[in-house]
């Protein structure tokens, strides 16, 4: 019976999937939180009239959202290729 279970459950693939999902989950969450931080920073600095700091906040926001979109596209490509 244990030999049958060993062939049904691929432990290595299961651990790889769990590790990849953990890393992706933390990475996308971090990227989205950085994007939100940049958006808030942009709005606050623009309101206060600090153009350079507002530009930096806008750059951080766009970069964070771009990372989130790239992660979603990458995930879709991986899911459809297997």
C-alpha cells in the first residue's frame, strides 16, 4: 500500500509548488503594498507642492503596479503552458 501512495503523491513537486506559491504570495503582496505606498506618497507630496518627491512617489507606484501585472501575466503563462 505504501508503494502505491508513493507513486500517487509526488512529494517533490508538491513541495516545489508550495514553496513557489509562498514566495509568489509574499512577493506580490509586497509589490502591491509598495505601489500603494507610492500612490499615497505621490498624493501627499503633490498636495504639499513638492514636485520632485511627488514624481518619486509616482515612479514607485507605477513600478509596483507593473510588478503586480507582470506577476499575474507570468502566472497565467505558466498555468496555460502545462
